[in-house]
C-alpha cells in the first residue's frame, strides 16, 4: 500500500531533485536501488511493514538476496554503538510539514514544504537519515554525500525542523561497514547544502510559485 505522504502537495527534497534533473539533466533514480534502500530503511525504522515470509516490503515484492543483504546491513547498524543508541530515542519516519517555509536567495520567498525523517529525536531536537551505500570507506561515503546532494537534503530537513545538528548514517552494501557524517548549522556541509537548496527552491518558486504572495 502506498504511503499517503507521497501524494501530498507540499514540496519535498525529492521534488527539488527532479527539478534539477529536468533543468540540468542527469540519471533518473534507479527503481531497483530505490526499492532496496526502502527495504533497509523499513527493516530498521518500520519493521512492521516488512514480511519475511512473503519477502515483501510495504507490499513491494523483493528477492531473497535483497533480504539477506539488507538483514546483514541491519545487523551492522545495530552493532554500531552510536546508531544503536539513537534508534530507541527516535520517532521513526517522522513527518514534518510547513505550509509557509521561508527561503532567501537574495530576495525572500516562501514555499509549502514537507519532509519525512528516518530518525528524529524529540528529546534532543535533531535527527538524521539512513543511507544504503556502495562506499566501502569513510572517505568514499563523504564523497557520496556531495555527489548525491545529501548535503542539500539535510539542509532542507534541518531548515524545516529548525534543528542545529544532523547526522547521515551510511551502511555499506559491499562490506557492511557503518559510516557517520555529522552536520552542524553553519558548518561547511550545511553551507554547501544551503547553497544548493536555495538555488533550486528559488527556481521552483519562479517557475511554479505564486509571485503575488510575496509582494
């Protein structure tokens, strides 16, 4: 069953990614990779949506190989001291919506936005995201953060939540290592994500937004 969150009208980070692809080109998201990423996310954050007997995830059919690999990745996540510590503190798949999110790209404007956190710790006021990755080293994962615009995604989420810090947790599909990239408001990754986000949000606003609302 499709999550009704994805039918909502507010703008998501994925919408900005699609706009970037339309404007500048680039590969479309591989549905096979996306399905596998959803599987490991669900195993960790929404296990009730995973059927180990039918090999399905949120109603989507998977392979036995997918399940075996994802289960090893989940074990790696749970063995990691930091990851296993923040999971029980987190509201998983936490939805946040702001109908009038403020942006500024030389001129101020607003957009209705939404995001869905893998991990949100209400007691701490920050959270993070879980990524499956082909990276086998910390350096490779840090490179992937920029290559795949994870910095933009994290700024987008932090902007909605008003959070001061964030974490990306990568789980390698190759050697099952766990990598962490921490982001603080105002640091270099936050600023690079801010620049990417503001540029695309401004283009979205000028193309699809109502300019009269900002007069």
